[in-house]
C-alpha cells in the first residue's frame, strides 16, 4: 500500500516551510499582484451579451445617487414608470446592486480622468451615454473595479484558507483560482457572478472559522457583512441564509460530540451545557441575519425610499428566473432544461488539467481510505470544516439544478470549494509519490513511521519522505504557475475561449454542450465590417447578438429578421456560433446561406469558427408584398447582369415545381395610373431554378434562386417593365400587383436596372 494510515493523518497538515513563515505576509501580496496582472490588461477587447445593459444600469444608479432631480427611465422586469433620485438605484431584480456600485465607480473614475478635462459636466456625461451603441471608451473603466476585486479575492481566499487549513492547501487552491482562465474571465466583466461567488465563499469561510475553529467574535460580523454583500449581488446568494442554519446545526452536532464525557453518559448533554450551546448558536445565527440584512439595506439606496417595491421586484425576478429556461445544446439535443448533469459536465469542460488531476487524487484518497477500512464516522467527526464545505457544495448543486435556467457560471460559487478539495487531492498524490520515491531510493529503508495523531503539530516526528514531498509540492506550485500561465496567455484577451484540453478544448466542448461564446469574436466582426466600403451606410443583421457588435461597428445593426421586415434584407448577415449551435436563427435563411453561399469572413479563435459573416447576395430588393402570390411564393429581390441574365430570389410558399415566369413590356418609365401594362402587350418566359436548388423546390419555405434570360426577348433599346407570373398548366397567371423592376436596354444590347420614383403631383 502506497500510503499508510499514519501518513494520511498528516496529509493535509504539512508544515509550512520556515522561509515562508518568515515572509508569510508577502504571499497574499504576490497572489494579488499575479491575479491583477492577468485580469487588468485588455479589458476593452470585446463586450459580453449582458454588459451593455449592466453599464447602462450602473450609470442610472450613479445618476440616482448624485442627481436627485434627474429623471431615469423604467426598467426591465421591475419598475414600470420613470422615477427620480434614490428610486433610480432599483434597476433590476437580480438585484445586482454590487455590480452597479462597481460599474458606477468605474464610470466615475473614467469621467474624472478622461472626460472632465474636456469640460463636460458629470450629469451630461452620465445621461448622455447611449444604451443603444455603447461607447467603447467606457468598457475598460467599467470593468476595472471587477478585475481589482477579483484579484483581491484570491489574496483574501489564501488568507482565509491558511487560517482554516495550512499553507499548502491555501496556496495550491489560490494559485489554481488565480490562473484559471474561466475564473479570470468571469472576474473581469461587468456582471454579478464573480461578486456573488467571492462574497458567498468568503462569508462561508469566515463563518466556519468562527463556529468550528473558534476564531474571535468579529469574524461572525465579517461573515455577516460579506453575506449581505452576496445578497446584494445575485439571487443564488439567497441560498446563504438557510445554509447558515445548516452550518449552525452541524456546529451543534460537532460540539455535542466534543462534550460527550469519557464514560459516554449522554445524560450529561441533556442539561444546561447543551441548552446553552443551542441558545448561543441560535442567537449568533439571528445576529448574522440581522447584520446581513442591515448591510443589504445600507448599501441599497432604493430600500431607503421604496423598500416594498424593491423587495417585490426581487421576488418577481427570482420566481421568473426559476421558472423560465432558455435553449441549450447538450449532448446532441436542444432543450430548455439540460438536466442535473449540466453542471458537472460544464465544470469539467471549464476546469484546468490540474483540477482534473487533483480530483483524481481525491478519488485516490477516498479509495485508500476505504481500503484501509478506516471509520467514516470518525472521519466525519474529526473533519468538521471539510464536512461543512462538502455539504455546501452538494446543497448548492441541488439548489441551482432546480431551476430550468442553467448556465455554468451559476454554479461558480462552488468552484473555490471544489478547488480546496482538489488541493487535498494533489497533496495526497504528492504524498504517495514522495513515499514511492523514498521507497525506490531506499530513503525510508528500515525507518519505521512514527505514530501520528489526527491533529499532529510540527513537533511530531515526520516520516523520512516528508522533505521529498515538500520539495515536490514546491515543484507543483512552479508547474501550476508555468502551465496555467500558458493557458492564460494563449486565450488572452478573451479567456472565455478556454476549454479543458483534456476533453478536446473548444472543439470537444462544442460537440458536448452549449453555450460556446458570450460575445468574444464579435468585436473582430465589427472591425471587419467597419473596413468595408461605405461602412457607415451598411445595415447588418446579427441574429440575437447585436449588443456585442454594435460598439465596434460604425453602421446600423439589427437583432432579428423581423425587425427588418423579413429574410435577406440586410447588407450583411452575421451568425454567432452559440446561436447556430442552438438552432435559433430562422432555419430557411440559415439553410440557404450555409448550402449556397460562402462566408466572406470568419472570426477564428483557438482554431475554432466563432463568427460567420455572409454578404447578402441580393443586389436589388423589391416590394415583397406586391411581388408575392398567396400560398405560392414571396419574391425577395433580383440581380441583373449586363447580358440580361436575371436571377430571382424567392421563397417557396407552395409553388413547388410549378413554372415561375417573368413578363417584359415597354414602359414610359412612370407608374401608370391604371396599375400596369396590359397583359396582351407583354411577352413571357419561364425562369428555370438554378440546378443547385432543384432539390429545394419541394421544401416548404425554402429560398430558391431562378435564372431568367431576358435577352431571349430580343428587345429593342428602351425602358421595359418586368412583371411576375406563375404557371398553371398551359396558362400564365400574372401576379396583378407585381412590378418587379424596370430595366433599360442600351443600344449595345446591355441591360441596366433603373431606379424610378413616383412622379410628383403637378403644382396648380
């Protein structure tokens, strides 16, 4: 057996190196600097889907605090009427208050550093920010407070864990979090998941330290304040108050166990000491709730003026989010609730190889535990902190899994706890490796291990392989920094492009689950489109990703085909991978572009196509209403070559393989008062579907291209009116309202489309 009972006993209590003990204050400083170094650069590189709204909420939050006379608009899922003053700080029911505080601070710092010297006053700056097209200069300043707090969290987490466990557990967990690309990504966007995670974890660790490790009384207050900040961040944190009761119950169980007298007479516990323990825990739990509530009210100005509306809005939003879902691609299926496996799989895909290997170490330690036939009950009673952390992660998993609305980041408050156990797993692996190497090189030959108590201190004799294990642990820290720094650098500046290489990276993740892409790459699409001729006059459709591309594109952007009036209306059509992955675009347009058009540009990140940009092939749009036949077809537009080759773009609404015709007739070039040219004066030809579209003729709503040879009319030079018709047997059935185009036939026989306008009324 590689690892004996006594070696396991000192597994997580490895002594801190003496040199580190002398400079232990420097470790969190270095962790903060390292975390900040990977979180601050490149903050303005792109924008995620939700950030424009959160920056907009942050500026109105600041307006409400600083300018009580300024009116702010209604908000989504909450206040339906405009308001003024502190009521403006109610912007959403998430409640997202800490997010808005940080975003507002970032905007104010940007104003004082950049905008104020230009002479613009603060109120004008805040109220003038567009919520339609975000000013790119405010992205980095708005994000900066989140990056700083995220780096501070890593340092504080180390301090808390070192007090609860030891240097090795704390430093391994802190380094993994500091250099985790996914956790870096979450901590540098204007959103609430990172704040929610930080405050929940630190609050939990402080509470554990107070109740289970007998830390001084002020740690209870620190936990409560941090808990209040978590409650101000996101609804997931409402898990904390009931979990405080769970921790109190577990604390009572452990204290009950400690109080059992040597003779095991339980009657001793029925009396005063047990009652006093219960009363004290109950009182401290109530104090935690009171301080957390006071923090919630003190930092949420809307609670000072409209408390009822604020709480109602939070409740309504919480209920809505629990009940609603959104489409997911998960293991080959598209659904609105991917089920409980979503979070474990999502965590594994976002984890680093070090986390996966550490998890294997945890499994190894558990197997060794059972092989050694150790007592589970004794382990549970002698490891209260670990038991509470396990309970927290397990109950949080159940809590977030109950909602149909799922995103991997919703489970992020459990990630640091998982990393603590991963640190244990690594220590077990290093201990096993150290023991094996010592045996291999005879370092432990005929050197019996001393008996080690569960709570052994540094004066207890150590096995001969312990120095080797310490050396391996130091080497591990260096490897974590080197390897994870490589992942950080290779995914800069997005970090969200990182997926676990052990599972195929982003290519592997895209085959397993959604959602791949939160806005990264759409900035590059905007830059590309802005470089096209007459970019300011271009109209771009992005299919549900408009807020992420607008700040980086100088033209007009629309989110949905319906906002344009139908399919294939924009100059460019941009598809984002997570939209395609969930099959959210209108299928007929997507099928047409994918099968018959080639993207003019792709945005490739990590050797993966994130964005596809198509140029609309239709050069001349037509009036779709007048050039349609009910239950037969709708015409989108046409292209005309100088040699008279006319390409029609139309949608099959039931025409199928019936003939489609165009008719040519001379025209004076004005809209006739009688609505058109007589059919007897019009010649007709049949337009044949392009061979690539033959199979689509029987597909409902398919977009078809048909070719019409206008030269076959052998027209004389002049203006000609073109009308559409459909065939029914041997008959030609013109579409009465149709006037597809007017073309000019030049003396040299070339064809040119003519843009005509309605004649102006004659002035009397």
